[in-house]
C-alpha cells in the first residue's frame, strides 16, 4: 500500500501559503544550486552528444527524461531536508540518490513516454483549434504585425491545451518516486492534489510568474547594454543562465509544495533506508 493515499498538508491551505512556498523554494535552491547546475551540465552534455546523430532524437530523449531529471533533483532535495544545512560529500550523496532512482527508473521512464504522448496530443488539438478559428501558423514576420485580439485568442488556445498537461504532470514524478504510484495513478492523483490545494498553488504560480517577469525585465536591460559591447554571444549565455536559474527555482518550489502536501512521516519507506540514523530536520519550517 502506498504510504500516502491523500494529501496531508502541514498547514491550513490558504492564499498566503503560495508566497511562503516560493520563499522556501528560493531558500532551498540556494542550498541545492551546485547540484542543480551539475545536473543541467550533464543533461546538456548528453543532449549535445545525441544531437550529433539527430536533433529530433536529442529533443525526444530530453522530453522522455524530464520525469527522471525531476525525480533526481527531488531526491537531492529530500536529502537536504533530512540533513538540514549539512549534506554528505557530493559523490556519496549522488551515489545514494542514484541507487534510489534506479528502483523507480523504468516507471519514471514510462511516465516520460506518457508525458510525450500527452504533449503531442495537446499539440495536435492546439493546431486543430487554431485551424478551426482560421488562425494560420505564426511566423516571425506575422508575429510582428499580430493584432491584440488575435494574440489574446492564441494565448487562450495555448492555456486551454496547456492546462491538462500541467495538471497531470505537476506532481507525477514525485508521486511515482516517493509514493510508489504507477504512472496513471500518479497523473490522476496529481490532478486531485492540484484541485485539493488550488488556492496556494494558484498563488504560487502567480508569484512565480511575477518573479520571472521582473527578472526577465532586469535581464533584458543588462543584455541590451552588453549586446553592443560583447555581441550576441554574451546575450545568449545570459539567457541560458537566466533560464537555468528560473528552472531551478521552479523545481525547488514545486518540491517544497509536494513536501508540504505529502510530508514525510515515520511510516514512510525513507525512514527505513540507510540514512535512517539521521534525524530529519526540515528547512521548510517558518521562522
């Protein structure tokens, strides 16, 4: 039997909790950033090698591996929450997390296959809706002259076709990894969890969007100043760094949300592993 059949939130679910989760996610990312960047470098290196054979194969492999990458980072975050400020040596930590990841590797890979199929299904639906609305494919030239009404209509179509994927995949990797759900069970429970905690999750999403917009504004100003001096190469590097940091913050905040809704208890399997002699000390407690 899975250790958690329903969310067991640590606190009352209200709107203000979303901002708290974001703050805790940023704090967690500050502790985990070296592991996050190392993970991104490994993934980027693997994608570059595969792109030599085929760009399409590389992109497909990246999409299939996203649940594995997510679960990997969540495992690292769980070790952080168990050990507080002090983490074991990087090699030891990665070895422990890799062994745990292998126990759910095939299930997470299957989740990746379902996620890719779902994305292609929603993309096909999106193209169908755009065609039904008599909206042609958007080209760079057409994007420069697009009307506000058409832009809003395209945005609405993107939201309609994107929300199902977001709901189904929001907590699926964590539920597969920690709750030992099957991919289908995890996707169904992910939707139920989002609906169960929709207020703080919607609040968190809005705070993340505002943070991303504010950071993007500052980065655009910096890139505008540097582009004339260092050229577009420096601009591209800054853009990649910005995307990497924002992804890390989003992943960290998402793990904090999962940890708040499915807190570790004494009956969890994690308390029976090789690290059971260590006292859990969550870094997510409100000061």
